[in-house]
C-alpha cells in the first residue's frame, strides 16, 4: 500500500511539473535559431480575448498586431520615430529583453459616471536596441485590457541618443484587417465641431481621433490616445498606396517641420489606444483611457463638486441663436439674466455664460 501511495504522489508531481512547463513555454518568445535572439513575443488580456503580438521584421523593424477572439483586427503595423538632425529610429533593432507583469486594482474617481473603476491589465515591455552604432535604445510598453490595447514609446536615459530631441513624426501605423465601416470627422487642428460622416475605411483621408469603426464581423473599435502631456496631439492620415492603413499625424508647430521638442531623457509618449467591444455600447462604457491617463495630481479634492449647469451655448448649437452679432445674437446681458433666473427654478446649480467682444 505504501508503494502504491508513493507511486500516486510521484505521478501527480510529474503531471504538475509537466503542466507548469507547458504554461511557461506557451507564452515564451520565439527565438531565432541563427542568432539565438528573441524575434517575437506576445501577451493577452486577463480574460484571454484580446491578443497582442510583437515581432521584428528581417530588417529589424518593430511591428505589432492585434486580434480579438477569432477576429484579426490589426495586421502587422510598423512603429518608430523620425527626427530632425538625427537618424530615424525605425529599423535595425534587436530585442535585448522582454518582461510581462499583471496589474489589478480598484480606484475611485473624484467625479464621473462610476463610483469605482477597475484597472486590470497585462503589460508587455519590449526593450529594443540598434544592432549598429550608435546603438540607441527604445522601449515599447503594451498594456492589454479586456476591452482593448494601449501602447507607448519610452526613450530611456542613455549616452548615444541626443537629448535635444526634435521629433518630426511618429511612424505609428494602424493597418486594419478589413475595409471597416467608419465614423469620422475631418482633421482640423482648430475645431472638432463637425457632423460625423459614415463611410467605408477606404474613403478616409485625414481624420481626428477618436476614430470609430465596425468590422464586417460586427466588432467595434476606436483609435484614440491617453495621457497627452507635453506632446503633440495625434490625428490619423491614410497611407498612400497602402490598403486600409492609417498612420499617426501630429499637430504642427508654426513654420517648422518639428512636431515635438524634448530637452532631456527619458521621454514617454502618450498612449496610443485601441478600444475594442462587441458593440458600440461597450466602447462608451470602457474605462481603458481613464486607466491609462495619469492619476490626479490634486491632493485635496474636497472643493471639486459635480453639478448641473445651463448656458446659452446650446441655443447656438440648435440654431435658436447665433454666436455672431445680429438679430439672433445669443451671448447678451439680457439673455444671461434670463438664464440666471431660470436656473434655480429647475434645480440647476450654475450658469455658464459666454461673451463676444
């Protein structure tokens, strides 16, 4: 009997060890047999539905792709930078290290639609370095949530990268798998106030974000950004000759081809975000961008009080009044007084007033 029990325990230990090994290798990066260098790696969302694959091409160009369940959403898409007075950082890379971590927390916003927000993701960090001199380093961080993917570039402190960075473009591609149904407004660095247009992706030229699509299989996705701090805003522009492909397009500086200027390292770009859902409602309810934004820097938030307000602006949107002077001019002292009297009668806390000089 003792021998039988020992055999059973030995069998169970072998099975556990075998399962552990298989779990490790299931997520292991792909190794090149010639160079013994990592060429490909991946990470999935906590629920396993969203998958992010990263690889280097034969030319050492970083590329990523995204799938949702059995649906390929983004085909291999290139990543990199163009600089003024420095060589581009977009190819001739090798992967020197990768790491994966899981993060899970519940946090409470100061105000908003929800009392608490869950922030649960898996992060893959890929450490890249150029094979040849000047051997510059670039890291790419991917955070994969159950409702999408966020990624950003990190240029770490290093000797071989000039700290006087003048970025002329960020070569971030979004090569979509299908000619998706798209809802968009044209890119205009001065205004977001346009009616949305619904067209196939193939008819898109240059658009503002958020940019929303529905695949032929009914999956919805939106391209946008998070943690936009001291950096140029991103629009999207169709790539000539490339089917269903858009590329990051930055807000310009006056009289300059430089879009972003940084004086020291490290540099962290905003997060490029891909929200994913079964339907449009999932996109509205997603907290991914809030989770990718930086936490509030305001220590004492007791003075922040959510409230309802009313103002003359909605008259202008509806066409009842106009912003410009004339017979229907709405931003007047008389109209402001009317709203001030109206607000307390209907339990409205504040009045927003506009003026035109």
